[in-house]
């Protein structure tokens, strides 16, 4: 069974997730560690808990979600996986970083591309890739049926949804992704977003004002 550790990094309060199971293999999702202290916090947590990082995966690649990619790839010799349609955003990360006050070198492009239906292995456990564009064109989510959770990045939040005014954003597409890919999951499914606290599919169906128009 997958265990989830949340680390909150950088001025955007971005959620970086460490997913591991009983084998101690670990996948790092949306590595947003920016400062040396944040990087050390992540590394020390892995070491203290005897976790072996095996890959980096990203829901999407806006600058606040990729700040730690280069250093972690170098330290652990890790592959980096995301959707092909995020390449444009990665290519403009340095420029976007300056707009938001981040100083960074050009992040690497993925070593492998993920798409709808792909399975990601972590030890004895599996995550399924869901394509959920709208916040960005290559946005994906990671669903664990066994663990009854989904890591959704910046698509769905507690009481809110992702912004659509950045590169690749499309409001109608975002709502369609939420409706067709996330709200069809069991209502008890725990939702781990890219910022802020976790929630459940059922809670958002009942209380999220942006979803009331869907008539569920």
C-alpha cells in the first residue's frame, strides 16, 4: 500500500509528494524545492526513512513544480517523467521564473513521456495516469485504485479549481477534465492537490462552487 508524505515548498506553497510502499521505493511528485534548505529537508527525509527514490514524475511543469528537478536528477541519477505537451512550459521556465521572482537554470526536459492509461510502478504498487488538461495542455493526474487516492496537481483544489490564465489554460477544457476524469472516481477517493489541503471527490461534488453547474 502506498504511503504519502507531503512537503510544502517555495513561496507558492507548492505540495511536493513522496509516494512509497513497503519496499521503500519512492517516487517524487512535482519536486518544487527551491532553496538549499528545502532541498536538504527533502533529502534528509528520504535518508531518515530509508526511502530509495526511483523516479521523478510531474502532474505538470509550471515553474513552481519543477524547481527541484535538476538537483534531484543529478543527486540520485533519476529519470524524469511528464506529458509531452508540457515541453513548451519547460522551455519557458526561466522566463516565467523571473516574472515570479525565481532564479533558476533551464530545467531538463523529461527523459520519458507519460500519457493516458500508462501505469507507473513504485515497488509493489501501481499508479494509473489520467490526462486532465485545462490548467495546462499536458496536465496529468495519478490515480491509485488500491490506495483510493488521486494526485491531481493544479486541476482541483478544496473548494476551488485550477487557474486557466497561464500558458495552455482553457476553462472549458478544465471543467470537462474534472467532470469526465475525476468526478467519476469513487466519492471516498482522497484528492491530493498541488497547493493547499487534501479533500475528497465527494466533498468537492457537494461543496465546490465551481462544480455546482455540473448538476451532479
